[in-house]
C-alpha cells in the first residue's frame, strides 16, 4: 500500500499530474487556477449527540465538504461509517465535482458523513441520528444549493427521514433537497440500480473497443452492496458469467458462473455471501485476482494497491467504487496492458440519475424507469466516447483523458464566472 500521504493529498497529486499537460498556469497566468480547483469552497464539522436507547449519550463527528460549484449546485452523498473523517470526505467531494463535469451535468461536488458504526445502532437510534444530522445540515443544503444523496450505509430510508425533517423545519416540501428518495416521496425510477447498471453500460462500450464479446465473458465483483450487486445482475442479463464475488465477510467463487439472483437472496438472508452453497469460499484477494475478463472493484477506496496490481489477471478493471485503485496501481495495470476505466466515468450513473431526479422534482413530472435508464445510458456512452477518442488521439490513458476533459470544463466555467 502506498503510504505517507492522506487520501486527499493523493487525490490532489493525481489531479495535478493530469492537469500538467493542460498548462493552466502558463495559459492563464496570475489566476491561481490550480490552487482554486484543489481547495474546497467550504468544509464543515458538526458535533452530533445521540441519546441511545439505554439513556446514555454518544457523541459523533459529522462532516459536509462543499468543494466546487463552478458548474452548478453542490451534489454528493452521505456515508455513515466508523472510518469517516474530514480527509476522506474532502477527497470524495473533490472527485464528485470532477465526475459531474465528466458526464456534463450542471452540478458541482460535495460529500458528507458521520463517523459512526451505524450498523450497530437500533432502528430508533438510526432515525434519531439521521434526523439530528438533517437538522444541523439545514442551513447548508437545499435544492438550489447542495443536494445530499445516499452513499455507504445510507439509502432511501435515510433520505426520507431527512426530507421529513426539513419539511418539519420549513413547513414546505422541498423534494429536490435530496436525491435517492423512495419513489412515493419524489424519488426517481431507476435510481436504486443506476450506479451499478451504469458501470456495466460503460464496461460494454470499453469491451466493444477491445473486441470482447459480453456473451460468454467472465467477471469478478469486489463488493456486493448496492453498486456491486446491481452491476452483477446487469452483467448476467447481458450474458456475462460472474465467477467471483466478495463482501466484507469474504468471497465466493464458481468457475461456471454464480447464480447472482440466488446469491443476492442468500446474502440478504444471512448478511454475507460467504457460505453460499453453490460456490467455493475464497479470500478477498482471490476475488480481486481471479482470472476473468472484467474486474469491478465496487467497495471502498484503495482496494487495489501496487502489490495487488501485479497479481490481477483481468483484462479490464472498471472502477465501480470511488478511488479503489491507487495511482501507482493504475500505472502498473496500464503497463501490463490491463485497461483501467476510471471511477469518475465508470460510476457516474448514480449522480446522473440523481440529476434526473432533481429535474423531475423541479417539474413534479416523473419518467418511467425505461426513460430514466435510457437517458442515463445515452449520457454515459457519450461521455465514454468523448474520453476514448481523446485518449486515442493523444495516446494517453482513459483516466488522463477523463481528468483533462473534466478540468477543461470546470476551468471554462470558472473563467466565465470571473476571477472573484
């Protein structure tokens, strides 16, 4: 594992590396563009107190980082996880504004979270904590300012609690303040599966360029939460054999292909994929290093470091999570001829459909799932082709091309808005 630098420092270093060929300081002298684009607009730390069911008081740190709004209102998820800290949230907010720029939607980037072992809380404690967070966030979010969404350990339930809290505070429905809500509270059809399905939409475009037929191809998926499970389901729907899957508990393997719907039901019932009766139990590393055509890391950041990159046997790595491949690992994969499809493109289906949800909330006119997923696919395919064309023309990687495209779009908006 590359050490010595925080997650945000590494994210910033990668940005500066990919921004270098654009010569921003030379082309726009005196405007401090690189510093502006790598410094968050606002970083907020909240103290949350929660009365537990037994009457004791617990104190948690919570965060919201609003990184850049040159292209539009801030947008980004909320994660409730013990390892949440300001550095991680800053890095994720940074990546979010680049992601929205890549797929050319009118949002900036933000992220938030609570440092809490959320799964250990009772249902009543979860509701109290989430609504407390909604109360302290109230001054900093809104449908024209900053729209939270689900992330790790949050979902439709938490978004519904937040909408209700803000309704109680303001006395009015502001459905567009969050996305990823339940359908009957203004959520969008297709939002739940958007990120995972979008990963496969982009994967299919990359596979077409490499001459890989999805019918009969093989894949491994690291992480079997919302993104990984829906990616696996979409892969199977397109004829791909998913031979390996892992979650927090461990991994499972079947060279003939896993029965993904049955595995999903098993994991829901038992809490893990481990022990699935129609597969061999294997390690986390065995899943990441499984011989296959496509590897989708869809868990947390830094899953693939330089050492692991030397062992990967996939022909293509498609980043379903945010930052799952370290900078050096990405270079090693490319050196080995393994195509890396970067996160700021591959997992942008979620924020794209969040944008569609926001649009539908503003109109109070709602689309079918088919319309939503079709429009999402159009957006992602257009973005992939623009990035791939740039990569081929300039003989650079897809990640370099994606960063350059995103940076150019944000710089153009920043210049048009003025220097102050």
